[in-house]
């Protein structure tokens, strides 16, 4: 990342490029992890395969995450639109 003997334009350009690309790399690795987890399944400590306690991933967790996102986003949107001075 360091472009020379001192922090100069080359160093800053490389740092900014790395800073921009890092979220995409993390997101790609997370999606790859979820893909492999979905294909192989998670291990339980006893090693017994039981589908009795399984919850479908897509509908349950997707809905739960959407509700949580909405619960967090709605008050923030309300504050940002009607009381913007509170946020600074």
C-alpha cells in the first residue's frame, strides 16, 4: 500500500482504492460462505442428522431480517425527515 518513502499521492490512491474495494470483497466472501453453508449444512455437536428442529432459512430468516431492518430504518428516516437538527 505504501507508495514510497513518505505518504504521498501514490499511497493515498492505493489506500482509497483498497478502502473502496474492501466492502465488496467482504460481501463476496460472506455470500460465498453462505453458499457453502447452504450446500453442506451446519454441523451439530452430536453428529446426528435430524430435520425435526430445522427451520427453513429463506422465509424465516429473510422475513426476520426485513422486519429488523424496517424497525431500525423507520425511526431514523422519521428523525432525518422531520427533525434533522437532532442528527447534527
